[in-house]
């Protein structure tokens, strides 16, 4: 099973958990399995077409999945999948 690292804004959906241990053969199935256990995750991560929202980055270990095979990127049991929402704002 892989580890999904949950960002602070999504932890209200996971009962405050920052790490989830989830089974899945690729990143997409892993995130859908996380949503099955913790409903609402998919609504925050996926757009209406089932793709990762453009302002959300998903990493497999240290690589952004858009540079790999996207949601079809294979996942091994010792992998880390990080959901990273884009940050905005700052000082002018």
C-alpha cells in the first residue's frame, strides 16, 4: 500500500489525518480509493472531466505526475503520493 500525504485544507475530510495508507495500482485508482474511504477528496482534486484540477499538483515521490503518465502513473507499495494545492497571494 502506498502513502497519500494529505494537505492541511483536506484534512477535515480525513478526520485530521495527514497520511493515509491506501491500495491502488496507479495514481488515479489510489486517489479514487482515498475518496471511497474519505468522501469529498475527489471533489477537491478532480475537475468535471476526471482530471486533476489545474491548480492542484500531485507528486509521486518527488515527481509531478503531469511529467510522468498522469493519473495512469503506476504506484508501488512503498511510494508516496502528495496532493499539493497551489498557493496564491503574497506581498506586493
